[in-house]
C-alpha cells in the first residue's frame, strides 16, 4: 500500500482538492483507494456527500476501540472509499499525546488496511502538530501544494527543514504549484524561477480556476464534472507523476 | 445461517415503474437511464479461474459506467475491478483468445490473476447482452446508499435465455443495513425468487458447457476386478479424449499449454502400450506404437522452441539485457513460426487422422482373440496385473539411479528421467487401485526427483541449443557482439541452474530410493479391501 499525504502548514492552498481528485484518479485506474479525511473541517467528506461522523469520536479511534475498517464508507465511485472526518478530530493531538508512541500511532492504525487498499491518501489539516508528525511517519510521499508567493515558499522551506529533521522513516516530498493565476506576473515569475531551482517540484501546475471552486456546490471531483478543463488536466498530470514516483 | 441471496430472478420482465413505486414507499430512490450491458466471461481452457473460485467478467462497472473487468468470488462478491482497455490484442491473431497482459491492464487485478492464469490464454466462455436499469437508494444529500441493478436479456441472449429478468442488490460499504433492507423488500415482492450466479450458469448451459468440463488430469476410476484389457482400453480412451480436446488449441496456437497437454497425452499413451500393451492384441499395439512415436516427434520442434522462449522469459529478458537479447528472441520466434506451420501441416495430414483412427479403434473395439497370449493376459483382473509392474518399474528406476555417480554423463540422468516418467504415468493410471497414503508419499518423492532431473535435462538441451543457434546466427551475419554476449550470459544462467539441479540430485534420489520409500512402494501394491477413486494430483 502506498501512502500519500496532502499536507501544508498553511490552509486554503488546495490540499483537499488535490486529495479528492488524485484519489478519484487512482481508483479509476483499478487501484483500491482509501481517502482519510483527517481535517476536522471535513471538506473531503462533504465533497463525497458522506456524513462527517466517526462512531466513538477520535478518542476511541486512537485508542483502538473502534477499528478503522468499521468506519469506512463507500463513495459513489468504483474502487474509492472514504474514512470520514469528525469534528472531534480537532482534539486528535490530545488523543495522540495520551497514546503510547504517539508519532507511530497513525501508521499502526493504517497497517491492517494494507491488505485491502493499494493507495491510501491522507488529507491533512493545516498545522504542525503531533498529527503532522504521525503523518510524516506513516506516509511514503508528502504532496505539498505550493502557492507561488513569497510567504508560501518560505513556509515550504520550513516544512522541508522540518521533514529533514524528523525521525526516520521520512517521506519523500513532492511539491506542486497550486492556485496559480497566470495573469499575475509574480505567479508566472515565481513558477519559472522556483521550477528551475528545485528538483522536488512536480511539473503539474494546478491553476486558480473557478471550475475548481465548483467542486463545492457540485460535490464532485473536478475530473468528473469537467474532465476537459485545465484543472482536470493538471490533476491527471499530477497523478501520473505521483504514481510514477511511488512506483519507482 | 448463510446470508440471504442478494440476487433475484423473475420469469417475466419486471415493470420499472412498479418497482420504483414499491421501493419509493419507504425509500428515496433515484433511477438511472436505461443502458445496454454486454457481459463476457473468461477463463483458461482448463478452468484455472473456476478451480481457484474466481469469476472474471468484462462488463459495465457496478455503477453502470464504462467497461470494466470485474473479478468476483464464486458467491458473486466483487473482489477487484479495473478499467478494461479499449482494444485488446489477441493471443493468436484471431478473436478468441487473449493474453493476460492484453486483456487486463497492469495493476492489482492483473497481479491477482497472474499467479492463477500463468502462461495460459484467457478464452471467452459466454456472452450475454442485456438492458440494464440501476435504481439508487439515496439519502438527503443524494449520497448513494445501495443499488439495485435490473437486467433483461436482449436480442440473441433473450432468445437463448428466455424473457425473464434478474435483480441484483449491490451494497455500498458502510451502508450494509440499506442493502439488507432492500433484500428484505425484494424478497417480499410477488414474482421474484432468490437466485445466484447471475447469467453465467444459464449461458454456459445454453452452450452445452459446464465449469470444469475439461481437465488434463486423468481422473480414471478403475475397478480392481476389471479385465486388464478393458482397463488399458479405458486409459487409452481417456488419453485420446485429452489429445483431441487440445488439438484445436494447438492448431490455432492459442497458448503453449495446448501443445504441452497434447504431447503429454501421446507420451502417456506410449507408456501405457510399452508397459501394459501385452494385454492387448500385439498387431494393433505395434502399429499404434509406431504412430505414437511419429506423433510425438512431430510435436517436438515447436515444443522445444516454446521451452527456449519460456526459459528466456524465466531468466528475465528485460531492460538493457532484453534489448540485447531481442535479435535472439526474434530468431527463436521466426524458428517457432516455421515449426508451428510444419506442425499444423502434420496435424491436418491423413497420417495423423489415420493414427487417431487406430488409437480410437484400439481404445474402443472389442479385442480380437489371438493366439499370442494377449487374450489370456488381458482377461486377468487389472488389480493383479498392474501392481507388480509398478513395483518393477520402481526397481528399474532405482537401479538406474544407484549407478549414477558424480562422474556420470548427462545421458545417464536423462535415462533415469525417462524411467521416472514411466513410473509416474503408471502410478497415475492406476491411482484408483492403490493405497492412497503410500501413493501420495511415493508420488511426492517422485515429483521432487523429476523436478530436479527435468531442470537438469532442460538446461542441458537449452545450453546446446543456444550454442547451435549462435553458430547459425553468426553464419547468417548481422548480429551484434552485444547480442552474442547477452546470449552467453543467458547460457551461463542456464548452466548455473543446471549446476544447482545436479547438486540436488543425490539428496532427492536418496529420498526416492531409501528404505521408507521402498516400504511405501510395497504398501502401494498390497491388496486393498475397498479401493477409493483418487484425483490425479498433477502431471509431470
């Protein structure tokens, strides 16, 4: 099982959009795919029309009283299941803190799912916390959406540094530009400059497009309702790069 | 208690409006547009998927979207699903056989199938076309909680299967309660009855087929009191049937196993006549022995080339090495094409037809009374005739093996291998007459020894062949040094395998020839109070 995590310390950079579309694309290729919505806001859960509720809440989940398997919901798409968010996830840090070996706990919880799923995508909340550390230990690849702006790039450097100093096993990082507005010179220049400087950047560039925002009212991945859009093409390219990297 | 069936059948078409109305009383139901579904099921010629409890189907996915490959277990539960490639390359150029790699895209489904299907082609079993309508039970957020798929056969399928319909409840994970509720609702509707297996059983029956209707295994159930001549005739008849069933696959070149099974049948028949033929009229046997030798020889060039190509696959002709070896593989491919053409000519020749005719006559005709003593031997019960011959063949094999030393030439091991094959065939012919516990033990030891001898001899032949092919390619010109070097490395890999097999020989032979196995052989041939039929556990 390949574990991918969409992660960034900043919020609103396109983590959930990427997670939802990549999960759909992985499933469409015949891979049994599970998306775990770790964000208490439950955006991915909302997009798949699933009720954001986990029986017993986060405490029971982290303590192992509720098995992950029993919480999984089938989506409306072939091969794609969802582990929904729950508002109690806002206290996941506290629950992990009380667990033994808190940073290994998420990886332990995921282990039994490896027999059933080939791809697991973790949609992470925007923070640096015990949850993030747990995700770093569990994930093979960290997918980092990057808005082409100075502060965002600074945050990415912080993240890279954080991962480099995290305990092993450490995930590899694959960043990709997200919310790129090609009308803005700063965005164009940043994409060109940073793209030439860094080797951990995907070639796929996800545009800032209203069609991506349409995912909210339609409650569908953009690759489903607008497969010919530039955003859908970007997610397809991103999936190809992620898959090739994971299989390398 | 088994779970209630999620599938229902009706003898007549069901009104979608009535079904919606019946469900709609208690549930929120969304109806998808009508669509045409083409179901097509696949298995190998020898039903490997069926034997593994798997059903491979190409059809619309459970959600009614594009064409998918669906792998189900024998209860119809969906195990894996993958998108079907838009166009497939056939194994033979014809439309009726598919390589696994062509039919199933890379991914978990192909990985799951590869270990079961191995080198066999996937053949379509049956096709059904139906008109399908999906009813989705949804919640207030329009999230699907369960589905009912209603299918009615159309066109030719309707004419063969009749006008009825089938309803299948498809659960959504995490909402099992909704599916159970639907099952209860449907069970209460008039005109519906619980069903299972979908369209496949009916479609197969319509074609006059049933799962497992071919196996290369002997599956002979002989009675100890049967006259020896009748027992040998039954063996010859079964072998003829296997040979004839495989011939179309050999002619169409669907996969390499058709030829393999044909050759094994011919070889088994030769052994049966060599070791048991004296119970039949000598004249008939002599003619057929000649025929069988010719039949075996005819199939050898193609099989040898198959073996070389499969061995190259096994040594992993990939990447740079694969590119360097490609001219050699192409050379072998061309050779194989020529050999296959010659084989097809032979299989279609009057001589082949005459040989089959003689084989059939020997297997089915009443043996004529002759003066050569065959009538007397043939009239004895097989339970008396067969066991001493098994014991004798074992003793001969043991003596041959005991004479083999570190310095013995490869030909000595080959001679032992041939004797072991004869012993294996005899054991399998008369499995139903033998004591099962020692039978399984002896067969196990014998198989281990045969694997070792087979590996050694195959490597011996392949090394010599690579060398001979290299000479021919050199003489023809145009082959790069890199290709010759890659061939050399391939020959080295084969030599290494051969060395390993030779190193294993002493230990395996010791197990085959030791006191315990000898005792088991003696127990094999003890008179049994009530012989039990036994499945043939494999083939060499």
